[in-house]
C-alpha cells in the first residue's frame, strides 16, 4: 500500500505537498505563481513593503536597478493578486514592515481567507535594514516576540522567515516558538557555499514547529538532503528562475519518494553524524560504543531507559516481530533504504510493505517519547 498523503496541515490550512515557492520581491506576483508554481504545496506572493518607511525603501531599491513591488494600497492590491491565482493550492504572503499596525490590519483578513502570513525578518537590502525592517527585526527579539503574540491573536497562520547564523538560532527559535509562531522559514545560507544542513538538524532537535528549509535547492537530491534534516517543507526561489519547471519536478519526485518510502522526510541514520533525534527510531540496542550512547547521555537517558521506551512504542505492533534480525525485532532495525535481507525477509513473512514499515517507524517512533517531531 503506497502512502501518498503528506498529511500537512497547519490550523485550518491544508497543503498538498511539501514544496514551497519562496518570496522574491518584484517577481512573485499572481502571473509568476500561475506559470511556475501551480503545483506547489504553498506559494509565497511578494515580499511586499507595507508601511510608509519600507515603501520608501523599496522605491530607493528600484532606483538602483533592483526589482521590487510598490503597492499604494497594500491590502486591496494583495487581495486582487490573490484572486488572480488559479492554482487552488495554499497561498502565503511575505510582508515587510517597520511597525505592527499595518501587519495586524492584513492579518485578520488573511485569517478569514486562510492565507499564510509571513513576517520577513530576512531581507538584507540595505534600504530595508536601515529603516528597521527585514533582518533588522532580529536585533530586537523582545519587540519581535511581542509582534508575534499580537499577530497570532488574529488567528492567522504565521510564518517567520530568517537566515541562520545571524544571531543565536537556538535561542531565537525557542523565543518565537514560545511567542506562538506556527512556521519557521529557515534560509540555511552559507555565504558562497550552499546550505548549512547541520544548522537545520540542530533546529529540528529543539522545536516542534513546522520548518520550511530554504537555500540552494536545485533538484531532488538537494531537496532530499534538507528534508532528511527534519524539514517539513522545502522552498525554492532562484532555482525557479533558472529552471521554470523546478517546482513541478520536485513535486513529482518527492511524491514518488513518499509513495515508495512512506516517510518523505525520514532522518539519516544517527551514525552518519547527520541524523536528527528522529533517527533514534532506527537505532540498535545500545550494546556497543557508538553515537547512540553519546546522544542518550545528552538526552539524560540511561541505555536501559531507551530500551524500555522503544519496547513500549512498539507494543502491539508488527515492530515486535523479527526473531531473525540482529536484535530480535524490527524495533531495532534500520531504514528501508539500507539493504538488508534479514529485515526484508521478516517484512515478507509479515506481509508488511516497506512503506508500512517506515510509517510504523515514524508513527510509533520517537515523537512523543523523547520530544522530537516525526
Ligand atoms: C530576486 C530575489 C528577491 C527576493 N525577495 C525576497 C523577499 O522579498 N522576501 C524574502 O523573505 N526573501 C526574498 N528573497 C530570498 C528568497 O526567498 C530565498 O530565501 C533565497 O533566494 C535563497 O533561496 P534560493 O537558494 O532557493 O534562491 C529574494 C530572493 C531573490 C533572488
Ligand atoms: S545504535 Fe546502531 S544505528 Fe544507532 S548510532 Fe549506534 S550503530 Fe548507528
Ligand atoms: S537485521 Fe538488518 S535492518 Fe535489522 S538491524 Fe540488522 S542490519 Fe539493520
């Protein structure tokens, strides 16, 4: 049985797949979304500058030759853009502002229309930062968390977009999670070097928030690397300009991967050094010195506690079977992507498909037991 459903839902917004068009000021309008993102699970319009100071900053940016959207009446013009989008998929809007009130006016309308509001704490254009918007918001976490609380009072689904390694990512994510944000849209940029996958893994390990991973995704392989660090979604921007069918290709490939594997963002094994906490669902009985012992120590778990926890989560499921495997049951078995005739023989006997095995590992895995998100 294939598992085609991505089961992606936040508040009352459903997402058909985990592929996102990331904001590009001056580029992402309704026409661009209709043409290049019609299969995306979520497409962001904008970014839009919505208060006087950021609007003036956008004009200055245009004067030096970079594309930007200029809106006289932001809410009306954004709603008009939204009504031109024919994809039927979820829509988000990326907003820049130096003050809270214009965001609040828009937030309550977005709530009623099931539009994701994305607060841009990411833009590095000098003119935007100089007036105190975009990345400048990261310099005052107290103000930012106050904004988040007020925006969330409207009920809107709220995303915050930021770049890693600007401030302490872990403290920042904990602060915005406590304030009530729903989504963190994480640009994992390493200057001139692609993306910081380790930063994403570390963020996954400390939060249950929905994560959109971003930067330098150009194909299925780069997308898969990010998904395996625990991102729920991946987003693309420049790649779409280079390859207009990128989103369509990613949706097809990731959907096929989900159908074949049953867990499209399954973690790497812990021993690879790239596995987030979710990877404990594939770990062995802790009997030898390996990365697991170090991880358990960090979690404050004795090896025997870990054994009991895993036994508990496998109780009453097919994972209890598998005498002929290394550790006596499928509970301790590896990811389906690791070839193993012992495990596969047991799956055949149990008439359990690879997808069902992976789904069990995900659902009965570590999420509730040691606080990480499957
Ligand atoms: C032309 C252009 C305009 C952008 N405008 C915005 C914006 O308004 N708001 C925002 O949050 N990010 C903006 N971004 C950043 C992208 O959304 C994305 O985070 C970044 O390009 C890295 O992803 P990529 O490697 O897929 O391009 C822009 C990027 C480009 C190339
Ligand atoms: S327990 Fe097994 S899978 Fe986990 S880190 Fe050790 S060797 Fe790797
Ligand atoms: S039987 Fe195969 S899948 Fe199971 S733990 Fe051993 S090597 Fe891994």
